[in-house]
């Protein structure tokens, strides 16, 4: 794996708009994570929340491992050309992915800031851009499937 593929895998793991949106929807209303005393968000005095980066990093690693496992178990046997598993897992970065990464980066920056992210602002400003990032990344994955699998 080249250094650019490793860097892109790092960005794919932690700046994926699908993972960020799933994290926000699954864990934003829960005070603790699955009965454990692990808080995914810190509630601030106003209607703002600040993200717990350790929990987010763990969630992203788990989601990436599940995605890679799905690729290896389900999609690799369907591949048309003979390809190594390491090359199959490698995420191809292009401008479609990079737009989603930038949107996720700005959203995470707002969630990590001292004042946190006010949920009304997040709903009207950040969420449409996250949807755009997910659509572009979905298009990238479909193109990847057409190129390498089908």
C-alpha cells in the first residue's frame, strides 16, 4: 500500500460523511452508549453539543472494519478481474471523495469547537452539505463497483 493510499484510507476512516452522519443520528439522543457510561456528546449550556472524539474514532474504526470485511467476504468473490485483497480494500481517492472529506472536516471542526455545534445551525447549514458529501461518495462507490466488481 503506497503512502497516498494509506493517507486516503485514514481520511476515508475518520472523515467519511456516511460514518459521521450515522454517528450523529445513532448516538446524538442517547445519554450513554449502550448502557455503558460512555458519552458520545458533551452537552453545553445552550442547545449545543460537543463531540467526544475518542468515541467517534472508535465508531469510525468499527465501521471501516465492517465495510472492509463486507468488501472482502461479499464483493471480492464477485470481482470480474483477478485482484489481490489488499488492492481491493484500498480506497480510490478522487475529487468526489475529497468534497465529502472537506464537508466532514468542517462539520467535525464545528463539533469540536469550544462552543460546540448548535443543533438548529447544524440542521440547516451542515446537514445539507453532509447529504451532498454522501451523494458524491455514493456515486464514487458505484463507479468503483462498476470498474472493479461488475
